[in-house]
């Protein structure tokens, strides 16, 4: 923290005491000098190599400038001819031939990016769509921020922005880097707003939106581990899109998900009744007594992408991204057959993986609930993407 305070004083920043933010990671925020240095390096490359396209062609002119296409990416200039006064406005790296800021390259994992820059929000506390990493409002001086865009547990982009006053002009830089994230890895690196400036009121508006986002606290990232040393599947994981699997009643589901598309009753061989409620995003089956009372949720099936099962698992998630959210440090991953990930199968808590020869797999995690029941999470994968998610009582 001392290192960061020195850095902040050096650039005249004042960090905001936002509830969502906690201890920092010891790295420094993105500075304009880094952008300038990286931009200068890109210009050196542009002067040394011939572009693969003709910047004079009409299709080369974009809203970012004239596109110069190279094998490592695309640079956007203010002119179709490179001269001493040519200005780089934006750049996109599409291969790992060239590094982005702080040595980050394509195919690095998202955590590598997060670790490379200042971060006060390691758990990515925020909303389901974004989380603020840091926010420094130094207006009318320099201001800095970092932000993550996501769809639930799937990170989509990590952005770092710099707003520095430009002399006595009253204008500010509006520059930064955006790391596009796909399946947990860096798919593209974009530098934007190079040598481009905006009015103070636009900076203030942006900071206002970031301040609102920084105070969102209803959602956070699920811990992951490439070594499989996360916690075993437990009762705290049985809150599914806000619904407590162990205590849920039909009215709770209606409150959360609205009226069901279908609501059907079926006699359970005289022992009671089964009530199945289809909400589109999920289907719930309750076991009731002979009088259709005392409902007990026995099965929940995820029916649509975006609906979050335990630990934020969604249909379409990759096998590796799901596996890393659960414990698996007891197995030797052979890729075929059945493997015990932790515990002993049939004696909860345990985790088991079954692998097929056609890029299919199944992950099963079981726990012994406090009410005496055994609850199982089963995730089936087709072409190594989650295609079926079911939570059920095994008793």
C-alpha cells in the first residue's frame, strides 16, 4: 500500500473510499507515459515494415483513422502516408508477435492482465455486467480508472483508462487499453484514444458512471484455481440465481422468476404429488404430500444460457473454466474413463469426472446437507461445453 500511496502522490491522485474496493495488489495503474511509450514503439514498427494493405484505398479509412494492416495487428493513423508528423490514433494487436503493455500478450489468461495493473478489487465485486478495479478522480487534475466487463462469470473485456489535462487547453486525454477476453484468455489488445482529447465535462460524466458502478456490490467472481485447491462443493453453493435449493418453495421461485410457462402436477404412485414448474430459464420439480402440501424441491434443471447454476456455471461454459471452480486436487487427469476429483464416490462430499471419447464429459459434485439429504450437481459437456446442468436430491 505504501508503494501505491507514493505513486498516487507522484501523479496527484486521490483514491475514492468506495465500499466495493479493498486492499490493492501492489501494482501501479496505467499511466499516459506508458501509452506514449507503447505508441512510439508501434510507430517504429510501422516505419520499418510495409503494410499488407494500401492505406490509400477507400476501405482503409475508418472512424479511428487510416488502417495500416500488419501481420501482428492493425494500426490506425491520421494520414495514409507515414511522415515525421504522422500520428497514431489507435492500434489492435491480433497475434502474440508483439506484446501489449507490461508484457501482456495474446493468449495470456485474464488473471495475468489483472495482476499486471493496479487492482483494489481482487474478487471483482460489482454487478453481473461489470466490476470497477480502481477509480481515481483527481479533477481538475489527472484521473484514472480500471474496469471489467462481463456476462456473469465470463469476462469479456478489461479496460484501463487515463484522463490527463493537456497543458492549458482545458482538454483531457481519453486514452487507454482494452483487453478482449474470450474463454478466459486474451483474444485482442486495443489501444484507443491516442493523441485524441475531450472536454472536461465528458471526463466528469465518465467518472460519474464509474462511481455508480463502483458502488454495486451484489455480484462477485467465483474463486478459481488452476491447481484445483478451491473449496469442496457445499451448501453455500446451493443459491441458484438467488434461489436457495434446500429451502425453496414454489412461491419463492415465482417471486424470483415470474409466472411459470408451464405448471403441471403428477401423481407419484400414491405416495404424494410431483409439481413441475417451467420458468424457461429453469425447470423445478417439487415433491409434495398426498394433499399437495409441504413442497420440497427435488430437482432443478437449467434451461437457458445466462441462468446461473452453483458457482456461476452456465450452459455453454467450457469444461476447463468449470473444472477450475471446483476442487480436483486428488485426481490424476487421464482424459478418459472415470476419475475421482476429491473424496470417495458414494460418500459425500465428493467430486467425480467421467470422460467420453467424443469430446464429451460429465462432472458430478455431491454434498451431505444439514437436513440429512444428499444433493448432487451434475454438469454434462458436449464438445467440452456445458450442455446440461441439473441439481437434484439423490435420496
